[in-house]
């Protein structure tokens, strides 16, 4: 099956009991057993639930992975990866431009716990690989990044970081459940694919080991459910994460799984419209003197435009702009939009405008985020699938006040 067909049919087999085309929501916390230990594969819904199983099968199919695990939020998925695969004394190498919540987790939770996080300020694969040493267990990248929309060459980063780990003799990982990890888990490359979605980019096809999503965004697509996912190229890589999923319990409920799975069915068609609208919005913004900078991978002068054309099948629905006039101009602009709601998050059918320095990236120290380009005049547009001319008119009337 091709992508759009998988999005509609995987994990959505008709109910064998009734023939219902859409499987029922299994709103149960426990399962009746014929005798102790004699059951139908389900004991307790923290461990397994049929509705969640269906969603995880769909996640794996869309990313081209062997296995997937669903979580209650994107941060729960991030926490599962870090907690399951790392130990005190280990290190993570990451590209610096990243979601503020990921930075906060690395710095405020895992650094005191004993993890070292090193941030590369260059997108060049050789520079990222140069930071790998014998303690490095994970390389963590976003592409496109949040909010500066830089792209990283997944295949080159993966190849060069693995070669660096081999030269350094990176120590193998330990399994949190105590079972041996005899397969060579020396270093794993994790890609946060939230901004692209598997409709536009599938990192596992470029050699990455794990893909992480905040499914709250494009996968759910309707701003009505919070969730996260981890998809593994090799099912063995997911073993410790599944152990942590069950042991720590940060799982989504069946209604959340149902809503996310329903959103997946229209992912391909939604992403086409997001991309089309974002291209038009970016080109229009480029012509406005109020904007000092307009960043969108689909613009020919974007530094990673050629990589985006090669690595993605579309340029995405996110546009980042820097307003002349700093925070005052940004605040007046965001307060004046009518269709672009001033709100956290992204990736829904409706358009949103966000101020990263105050909202999504406030946990990053000012000097760090400004060095990476997240200045007070920067706004992030999540371009929805409304009529694009209405969106342009909304931005135009908001700019009149700036």
C-alpha cells in the first residue's frame, strides 16, 4: 500500500464481532481472564489496549518502521527515549535549534540526573559528528528545526556520527528491564519529525534509528488531542522504550488514540494544503517591508532549500518571520490577527501565530536563544488549510497596525 492508503487502512480492520468498518473504542482498564494468566493477549490497559495497538501499527506503517509506541504527549515520548536508553555519565549530542521543551528536559531534568548534553551550532554533519565521544549514546536532531526552520542532512549526520562512535568505542547501552542488549546499541540517531510529518519526510529511510513525534501537531491535525509517538527502524531498538512505557505509564487513553488515528486518515491531503498555503504566505510576507526576515524552506534563498527538495516531498506548513520593531511590533501584530489565533502548538487545520521567545522557547536562556536567532521580533506562523487568500488578507490587516 502507498502512503495515503496506509494512513486510512492500517490498524483499521473491520471489527470481527460486528463488522463495524471503524473499530470500536476499547474503553476498558482491565480484561477478564479465564483463569490466572489465561487471557486473550490483554491484561491491563496501561500495558496494552486494542485501540492503542491499532494506532501504534499505523504510526509504524507511516514512518516505515518495524514497531512504534504511543505516549500521552510528545514530551512523554521524549522522556521515554532519554530515560530508557541513557544512564548517568552518558551524553547526548544535539543540534542547538530545538523545541524549548526538549532543551528544558535535557537541562533541567536530565543534566542534574547525570546526563551531559552538548549542542552543535552548525548544521554541517561533520561538525555534529565531531562532538561525539565514547560517552555519546544519542544524537538528537530536529529537521526542519523549531523555530528557525533549518534542515539537517539525516543520511550524512547518521553516517558520520556512527563512524565517529565507532572510532571512539562508544559503550553499549543497558536495558532498563535487566535483559541483555547484545545487539550493538552503541549510538542511536533520533529525529524529531514533528514539523515535517511522515507525509513529507521519513527519517528511517535515510538511516535514522528512531523517530519521535508530538502527535498533537500534524498527525492529530485538529488541535483537539495531545499525544506523542516513537517509531523504531529495528523493533529491537524499541524494546527498552516499550519497557519504560509500561513501567512508567505515560500512555494515551483509548479516546485520545481514537482521535489521533482519525486524524491520521487525512494526513496526506492536509499536508498538501498546508504546504501550498505556506508557500503562498511565505512569498507574500517576503514582499512586506514590515518583515526584516522571512524563513521558509520553499523559498529559493533559504540556505537549505536544495536539501529540502532532496530530503522532503514538500516544504511544510511552518513559516517564521522577524518583524522590524522587536517585541512591540510582534505583540501588536499578533494581537491584531483574526484568523491566525495567538496560541501555543502548531499543525492543526486552523492557522496559529506563536511568539517563541515568550511562549514555546521561554525556557531557553535569552542569550542562548538570541544567539540561535530566536529574537523578540520573531514570530512563528503555523499556516492552516483555510482559503489562503483569507489568510493573506488577515496578515495584511494585522500589519497595518504595525
